[in-house]
């Protein structure tokens, strides 16, 4: 049986001069994304599918780097603002 994990992005670097979809992770957000790698369930991930938002992609790349997986961006999986 497959299990789907829905992972939200951690803290972002807010910049009022750019669209929210282009905000990236803050320093704390990156630290929290890296801390997630210590969770026991992370090793069971086989596919990483973020939205096209920068913060989601950056979070996904943290996982992908550890697991040696590719990131399959799906533009339509975005926040409902």
C-alpha cells in the first residue's frame, strides 16, 4: 500500500516587492526543512511532487537531495490565496 505525505513548507522570507509565489524559505525555514530529514518516515518517500511555488520547491529539494530523488513540479498544486 502506498502512503502519501502532505508536507507544508516551513517559514518563508517575506518580500512585499515580489509575488507570494516567489517567496523562498527563510533561514529558519531551511533549518526546519533540514531537521525534517531526521524523521523516520522520510526514508519511505519514493516521489516528491511540489507546487510551482518557490518555497514549496525549495522544501522539496531538501528532501530530494537526501533521498537522491527528482522533484516533479506540478504548477496547478498551489495555495488558495
